[in-house]
């Protein structure tokens, strides 16, 4: 009985709105013809007031699902007429107090009404599309003057509600989602993704996230406006309290098989760092079983691109040896190498199974070469790559070289896991002594010794030649060091072969 009464109320409100809209639009046309553009803001506001009251009642009624289901197509035609009538005044209204812009208030209330009507209601989403309201709403939002730099609550309230309409119309509905994308991309996002109002920014990203499927996301990197939008989204990810930009990047960008590799070259160093930070966080949080599925947050083409980058840009970190701590902290190119290395380490971890990176033609050699250069530079004098024991080490938050050698050791070990040709390649590149040299405790590279032990295991597992290479080094005293023993790992020769054995419980790497 209550639901029936609510539906009757909605029908009555919709009929009243149609009557008030017809009367108001007729009066506005007659006034415009007689006054030739003269305008009395107070009179205009008073004329719209009864209609605004009815709109607000409908907005409140559509909070209830039963009322949303009771809406009739004629209501959406009426709302379309109202939006069409206020478009020109809104475009010409510019800045000013809310009472001076009654049409902006009417537009905002129409948006609220549509927003509520479309919440989880496919029938109303379809009616909005069939009434041409998706295009009308988008065009009205584009007709707004440029977003003001100063706070302007009437302007931004209307803009937020409009963006919520677009998001709610597209949610869970393929047909309306495609219509919203066609009506809004790229002009609407270019207009509002750099405005000064945080909520409007967030709602812009919400609308984009809702209507952007895989094909739309791939398009972002294929034309200049899309690149601008993607750059704006990445820049917003560093802003606090904005949820939707992060969701757009982590749930759309990082899962695109084409976007990341194409977009990366268009980004400056700062935005590349932002993207890699988000990718690293996604990799670290992703479960091994999820990584094995098609929803992995690190598409293979982009990982291969990062592997190529390490060979080309890796040597840039060596200049950190001659920089003071303050200058090193500001070296974005070196920091990018360090972050790239962290991503590659996480992407090749044993828990992730057979990574495409294990078959990359140059990644392993690049890692071994760079590790050798870091050791060489560190021995030439006290610098960022020198062994640090008991001196506190580099600042992990401010110095790109902090943990760099550890991550190189980790990457080499990961690439050799259950991969015979990589095991042999490390031996041929004379990388085994570099790994063994890394078994020393180093405050600049926390847990490097543990990662070195794991790398030794991966290098020697099922590989007699590598075991023999370590045995020969051990006879010269290189492998059987007190520090290696303190980590709980020893080398034992039996019947002409060398074996690694645990001598005590070790501290696991982290």
C-alpha cells in the first residue's frame, strides 16, 4: 500500500512539473520577445521558484527504489525541455551570486533529479538515453563558463550533480555507457580535470571511470587529447582525499595491455615515477593466484618495455657516487632507475610463476653489468655504493641508491629461478663472484645478504657447473666467509661436488 501511494505521488509530481514547466517556458519566451534581452534577476528567480520546489520534491522521492521504477517517459522529456531552456542563460551567466543565476539553480536541481532517478535503475537509464538527455546534460555542462579559480558553490554544485548524472546513467549499462563516452570525450574531461574544486575533480574521474571500458582506455594513448587526460589523471593521484583518480589508474590503466607502453613515452619523469609507484603497490598487493590470471596489473608489453629501459638508463645511477645527499635526492632520473628496478623485482618474484621477463634478451645481462659497476664504484672510495656497516647508511626515503645493489641481487636471483640458460648466463658473465661478494651485511642495502643467499640457491639448483664454479671460489676463500656462515648457510663438498646446506635458522628477507 505504501509503495502504491509513493508511485501515485511521483505521477502527481511529474504532472505538476510538466504544467509548471510549460507555463514557465511560455512566459520566458514572451518575456524575451518583449524585453529584447532585458533581465531582472529578482523577478527571474521568483518565476522559477514554484518549479524548483516541485523538482526538489521529485529529487527526494527518487531516493526510494519504488519511486524510481514508477517514473514515466514523459517526465524525462520534460526535464530535457527544462535543460534546453536554461542552456543559453547558463552559458551567458558568467560569475555572480547564486540568486543572480536562477537558471543555474534549475539546472542543478534537474541534475539531482536525474542522478537519483538513475541509481541502479536500467529502465530510467534507458529512458534518459532515449530522451536525448545524455547529450543534453553533457552539452549543458560544456556550456558552463570555464571553472572559476575562486570558490563558487552554485557553479560547482551544479557541475558536480551533472557529472554524477553521467556516472549513474552509465553504471552497469553497456548502451548508456557508450553514449556517455561519445557525448563527453574528450572535451568534458579536458575542461574539468584541472579545475580547482576537489569534489568536481573526483566526480569527473568517477564519470570517466564508469564509462571507460578497455577500448576507451586504449584510445587515451592514441590521440593528443587522450594523452592530456591521462597525464591529468596521473597528476591527480598525488592529491590527498581523491579516490576516483586512483581507481581510474589502478583499475583501468594498469590493466590495459596497450595503454601503459604507449603512454609511458609521453610522460615526464615525475609522472613516470607516479605511475611506477602505483604499479609497484598493485604488484605488492596482488595475490600470486590473481597474478596468474588475465587480470594481472602488469601487462607483459609494459614489463618488457621497463626491462629495455633498465639497459638504457641504468648507468645513470652511477653518478650518485659523486653527488651529495641533497643533490642525489633530487635526481629524478636515478630515482626512476631505482623504481624501475623495484617493479622488475616484484614482477619476477618466485610466487608469480613463469614471468615473461625471465626470457628477456638483455635484462639479466643489464642487471649483472650494473651490479658489477656498483661494486667497482663502491670500492673506489667512500660513496653511496660503498659497504656501510654500523654507520646508519643512506636515508631510505631520500636517496635513490638506498637498496639499489640489494634489488639488483634480488633481480638476478629471480631471473635464475628454475631457468637453466639464465643460470649459465650469470656464470659466463662472471656474475657469481658478484653475488657472493654481496653476502656481506650492508646498512645501505638492508637484507642484501639474505637475497644473495637466495640468489645462490637459484643459481646452483640443478646446475652442476655453477656448483663447481662456487666450489672453486670457495677454495680461494671467497664463498666460505664468516658472514655467510652467520646467515646460516654453508658450503660442503662431497664426492667431488659442492652442496649448499643450512647450518642454522636464517632471517627471511623482506
